[in-house]
C-alpha cells in the first residue's frame, strides 16, 4: 500500500507554555527503519523502540519502509516521551491501517509502553491551556491525564487506555465520551487539615505573629532554642492560610504539572503549597534549573509557604539567591538551552536556633559556642536578606509549668476565619493591581494605603531613630501595621498597630546582642 504524508498535532513544553508542534510522518520504500528529526532529545529518539513494540503488541502490522518523523518547527527543542502516541498513530495512518475520522483540530499526547498502554505525561495542563487558546478543540490523552486535561474549559478531552483504543476511536469504530470533572467538588474536598494550632501549648506571642504573617502574607523568622516548638508552629500555618482562588489554584497546578509532581489522583492543587526543602538542597533545587530549566522550590511554593527550617544551615549562595524572588515574586532561570521565568510569590517562613548549641541568650542554660562560631553562624544571614523578613520573633523555651498544662489555644479554624476576613479587606483595597496582599504592595501603594495619623507617625519616627532602621524596614513596618489594622477591621492605622509592628523587628532591635 502506498504511504501518504501524515500531519498530526502535538505540543512541546516551553517553560509554563505549550507550543504547537506538528508531527509529520512520511515513508519511502526501502530498508526498514525510522529517523526522528526536529531537535529531539534522547527520550524522544527512544520513541522508535517503544512505538515499534507498541504497534505490533496492539495487533497491528509494523509498516514496511523507511519512516521519517519530523517534529516541526525545527528550532525548538523537543523533550520527553509525549510524542510516542502521535508517532504511532501517524505510522498507522500513513500505512493505511486506520483512517482519520476523528482527527480534526485534535491534539495527541502520550507515552507508550511496550505493550501499547498509553501513559501519562508531564505538563498536560499548560499544554492543553495553550492548545485551547490556539484553537484546538479536542485532546487525546492517557486515562491518567484526563482529570488534569479536563480542567481546561472549552476543550473536549478524550481519554484512552491504549494504542488500540486510540486507533479505534480515530478510525470511527469506538465511541469515547469526553471526560468531565466537577471543579467545585474537587475544590471543596481537601480543605481539612490534620495539624491544629490548638495542639500548641503557650507561645501566644508566636501564634499571634504567625496569624499576622498569614493574614498579610508577610515573611517571618522564628528564633528560639531547640524544642521550643518552631517546627511545630510552622507546620500548622497551612491550616490558617486563606483558601486559594481558582485562578491561583490553576497557576500552582501548572507548576506542579510541568515538574511532574501531580499525582494521578489530585489533578488540581486546591491547597496552598507548603514546601520545606532540607538545608542541603542546592541552589538549583531552590531556585530552579537543570539542562532545560525546571521550577525550583521557590516556584513550587508559589501562592503558599516556603519553610526553611534551620535557616543558617543553608549554603550562603542558596540564601542569597532567595533575594530576587523575595523581591520580585518571580524567578528567572537561565541555562545554556533556554531562559524561563517562573512565578515565585511565596511567603517565607524561616526558623533557627539562636546559636549552634541553641542556648545563646537563654535565661537558664549556658551557651557553649566559641565567639567565632557564633559569628560565622549569624554572618550567613546578610542584612539585605533579613531586611526582607517583615516579622522576626523569638520563640522561647516553654516553662515547665506551661509544658505540663493542657494546650488551651484557639482552633486553627477560628484563626483562619480572621485571616480570611483580613485578606478580603486587602483584596478589595488592592483590586485591579497585581498585589493581592499587604506584603506585596508597591512603594506607591504603601504610601497610599498606609497613611498614619500624627501620633502613629511620631511613634514610628522615634522607633526608626532609636533602632537605626533602614528605609526598607520602614516600609515593612508600615505594611505589617496595615495587616494588624486589617485584622481588627480598621481602615485607620493607629499608634497601637505601629507599636506592635515595630516589635516584630526583633533583629533590628537586638542586633548588638545577636552579634549581627
Ligand atoms: N509549645 C508546645 N506545645 C506542645 N508541644 C510542644 C511545644 N513545643 C515543643 N513541643 C514538643 O516538642 C517537640 C519538638 O518541637 P519542635 O517544634 O520540633 O521544636 P523546634 O523546632 O523549636 O526545635 C514537638 O514535636 C512537640 O511534641
Ligand atoms: Mg525544629
Ligand atoms: Zn551556643
């Protein structure tokens, strides 16, 4: 049978976008063989073997002749196994084993196993969003990718189990109903949290500071001896954060999708991320990167929390590269093959001991650290980095009498309601701008929305002089004061709000004591 040139639609991931890729399949008589051209990486080139076995193991004939598979346009790099399915379908069409009844405006994505099963691929959500925007009407995907693809509105998602099912569908021999998901029920599920603030004894001061941080999305640093409950407190933060909006959930899900971190079950990320990378994580792991740059921890924490426990144990380079995303809410990763910008609007939560032995400034225990060790410990945290942490608090060791008492604090659910109300005030105030929380206000917005009365202004001026605060700290205090007022439901920022916000610059105030 004479073969014909077949063109199919697929896609390539480019950062967080899907680019349209055409898979052209053509053959000539001659010795059997296939070559794949159009900047394929190793995984794409390995398609040849998978496709060959998948075709024969699905009951089709492996077509004779020499096949050339061209992935166009040729100037963008194609990676991963997602072209297996379109290539196999292209070869079946080209050799006349199936007809193209259902191929119009259809994108085909999927890896094949040797026995013909269609396997899920990374990045289905961004690929399908871009395809829909480019006018594609239908997507043929693995069963395990169907929920994720179906998050995209106005796109018909056809899930297939294996190559045979895909072939029968395209041939018009099999009906497959488009897959649909109930977004609202996915969204409403998974709003329950196992860890509650009510489990934490004492530490009222820390709990209040964490509530303020959650309400305004402020970065926070907790300093305290080992065992005082810093990690315990941080892990309970997700339970008091405001829920994600649908738009935010999609933005977060895209990042997890391209990183391959979406499990088959959870197609949509509905909770704010909580990332806690170990202090041995490299700067690439934190910021993102690789041969073709992938999102790092700062992006996986987008719209959520980046928890850096044992803060000074991180490499200095790692801590310094945090400055760009902390400032801009996004991160640009350049590697030889490409430069991508990924969103990274996270709330930094850091925890540390006051010194390597943990007893520095403890009223009872003695610190055994030699001065040079103490100095090296604190010098990891540069001034510009600390300046970007709005709230700095001490978390002291619990007294024995507090430890034996039952915990008596408020439930996370109650605290969360307050946080949500405060965040709603911010959203309304910042409507139409790119900032969604007080922490993200621009300098202009800070001036506009954080006006102080005379008394508050005078108080802040005194504090600035007294504590020798930088211009950056000044703005941070204003923003935190704004959040404290929002928690109280007050449009006016009073001197009490400013006084409390100033308290949270404990490192500015204690700089000398802490040797920084
Ligand atoms: N305030 C607290 N209330 C209840 N348990 C606490 C408290 N602080 C510490 N603990 C107990 O001590 C353990 C160690 O606390 P952790 O949060 O790891 O301390 P840190 O991170 O400050 O070293 C916790 O798992 C918890 O069992
Ligand atoms: Mg800890
Ligand atoms: Zn010490």
